[in-house]
C-alpha cells in the first residue's frame, strides 16, 4: 500500500475523489493582528471548491475579538446563505454574558458547537466563567473548539487536562494541539488520558510526521483536520494531511470522518451533515 497515494493526483491537479473533507477549524472576517487578502465566505468557497473541501465549520473573528452577539450573527448569516457548505461555532467571550449568548444561539440549526479563545480573552480555560460552556457541552454532546498554546497562562494543555477531568462527557477539540512541536508529545498524552479530547491539527508549526505520530499514538478517531483558513492557507494545511504517512482509512477519518461522527453525536449541523452522509465522494458545486 502506498501511504502517499493522494500525492499523484494532487501533483497532476486532479480533484479529490475520496471521502468528504470537513474543515473543523476555519474563521470568517478580518483579523486585526495580520493581513488577510479576502476573508469573506465567498472567497473561502472558491478555494474550498478548488481544493475539494466539502464543508467547513467557522467562527467569526468579530465575535472572537470585539462583539460576540454581532459576530455570531455574522456566522449565522453565512451558514444560512450556504447551509450545505458551512456550519458555525458559537463564540463565547467569558466577559460578555456567556449564558445569554448560549441561550441566544443554542437552538439555531447553523451552530454545531462552541468556540473559545482564552488567550485573546485573557481568561483561563478552566475558570468559572466558562462553566456554562462545559455544562452545555455535556448536556448536548456538541463539541467545544478551544485555542491552545503551550506555556500560556490561559490555555496551556494543562488547562484542557483539568477541564476534561472535571467534565468527562464534554467533547473538546484542542485547537492547534498546543501549537509548538515541543508540545505535541504532551498533546498525545492528554488525548490518551481523556477519550473526549480530540487533537486538532492546524498551526504553522505542524507537519506530516507529527500528524502521523498523533494518529499512530491515539488513533484517527481522536485526530481531526482543521486549517485555520483563511489565516493559514487552506492548501498548505490540507497538504500536510494528504502527504502524511497515513493509511487510506486513517486519512479519510482525519480529513472528515471523525468530525462528522462528532457532529452526529451532538445531533446538529443538519444541512451540512446530511450532505456529508449522502455524498460518499466530494460534492461538486
């Protein structure tokens, strides 16, 4: 078996013809810390189509940075405009009434989970203000994607460890798996201790060897593809998984199967999830 089987089709510019690809970590809108040429949903769709990515789960940077209510409404509008391509994370800022924001959007069919960014909000992941999020996650089965950064006082992998210990029924996506290559071993040990923790792959320092090691260590059922698109080029993030030393079944699980299973467990994301279930190969627009 050639574990680099996708390489030939990628190099010859053939479209992806495997199982649907679902990006578990994408964003919408500009970011004040660096330039993004075109962070609109329409621009994202063009790149997704070219790469063969069936769907993406997005969170608004307006919600992350300034205004959760207005930013989450922005996410809802994109998902409503393209319900079979996008689903959303409700961004929760611990300083902007988490309970009210969860209540406002929890019944909206576009939202499939919660997005946290403790570093930007300068509040620890295991702090009391996030308790409504973890109670919501355990009650509904919906995943929580949290930013992680090795050594952070707000979202180091040790914070994820404590939350997973206190809330064992929560499905937690450890965004960036700690970011730094030196943290990947800790991320693996974290996932081994907590079956509800999934390692999400995006980040400028990740690479194919690390991805393959994560899958070997904890299994593809605890590793999910995310790109951080449009901040990190979707093509680069996707290429890391396509060219990693993975078997076909593991590659397809990481690229979308695992995350689709997480969403199904939370009974959410109806339009996007329905399309992923019905179309065994990449949907062509």
